[in-house]
C-alpha cells in the first residue's frame, strides 16, 4: 500500500515554498527561479500520490490544506497585478500558469475520487 505523508509537516514545506514565491511582490532580493522550482517540485510530488485512494477524513484534511494553498497563490497573483512590476512579469505569468495547472489537477482528482466512490 502507498505511504501517504503526515499532512501538517508536508504542507508546511509547501507553505514555506509559497512564502518564498510571494517575494515576487517585494523589493527584497530573492532567487525567484529557485523558489519557483522548489514550489513546482513539491507540486509534482503532490501529483505523484494517489490521493483518491485515501480514506475520507484524510482526504478532507488534504483538501483543506490544498485549497488554502491555492487561495494563497490567488492572493499573491492579485497583489502582483496591483503592483504591476514589469521586472517580475514573467514570474507572475509562471504563477498564473501554476495555479491553472493546480486547479485542473485538483478538479480531476475530485472527479476520480467521486467516480471511485460511485463504483464502490
């Protein structure tokens, strides 16, 4: 059976990576490419797990953490659009694409989970 992570510490890593990506909205120096690579690497790991096979309470907790993460990403994008820093435009586009992929993946996951529960 697949081993699923302890969610609090798992999502703390995602939160830390998200906080680093949020630096696109500040004047602070940061390695944005590295920060985005870390964020995208964590998301790739999230996608690699078969969340639809978890028990309902675990999945509900996962959903809570995940949807909160996506809301934070939305806020970073909203703030970046208000700031309109042309030097950071490529990173905003990258973040918008990340959110689009994350939303599509999660929608498909919920569909898989629903079809699994109907088939059961």
